[in-house]
C-alpha cells in the first residue's frame, strides 16, 4: 500500500511556483499513480480508491491546463 501513501503525499503537495519542467514531471507522476491505483481498484473495487483517483485526475487536469493553456472558446 506504499502507492497509496505516495498518492496522498502528491495530493497534498503544493503546485504553486512550479517551472514548466516541474509541471511535466508532476503530470507524469500523477498518471503513474492513477494507473497504479487503478490496478489495485480492479481487484478490490473499494470506493475510496475511486475517490482518490478522481481527486488525482482533477489535480492532473489543472496541471495540464497550466501547461497547454486554455482552449479558445468556440465562435
């Protein structure tokens, strides 16, 4: 269950004042954690794991929006 501790630490980590390369690393780390938790979830079906994956995904999306920029609104 070391992966769960890593995920909780990642979730609590501050993401302000990060360089672009730090954001790329954080996004990849989030993806790795989400996929690892998903493998555990497939076996156990614990709702707590699903909630954790959802929170990590939300944080990952925020990081990626900051990396890629917001899309232009449809005209």
